[in-house]
C-alpha cells in the first residue's frame, strides 16, 4: 500500500485524525484532515528540542518523549496527541494528531509506520 492508502486506513481505524508531511524546508507536502493549526509548530519544537508545543489560544501539548527521531506529546486537557516521526528515507517528518482515546504508544507507532512509507 502507498503512504496515502496507509493514512486512509489509519484514519478509518480512528488512530489519526490529521496527518501532515512536512519537509525539512518547512513546506507542507501532504495533508489529510482539517485542523486550523500550524504544523510547523510541532516540527520546530522537535527540531529545537523544546519541551512543549504551544499553538496559542491555550492549546498546549506536553512533551512525553523527545529524541532525534521522534516527538511524542499529549494535551493534558484531553485534546489528543501530536506525534512527530522522522522519515528515514526522506528529509522531513510525518506529524499526526490522534484523539485522546488512542494510547500514546499506538499513536506514535502509527506515525512511525507512516514515516517509514515516505521515500
């Protein structure tokens, strides 16, 4: 299956609600779903190793795990999770939003699986 097919399957399963493919040049190359936030905010938080992801307006995500390959965050108010997964074969990341009903480890595993599909 293609990257887009895998995104559609993950969305149908309810594992992700929004997916962005952001290049190291900060361009958005792909988006699935609608959410009026700037996906470069979590990308830059990961790149700069910032300890929170703040979209403004009170929408903040707390960092759970940060490594050179990933950023795992959650919103303590129940607004879900933002995951950043480094693409191993492309200069960029997959960024996902998952609802709070999805466990963090599942949300990140889905983001990492999608990132591995990007070439």
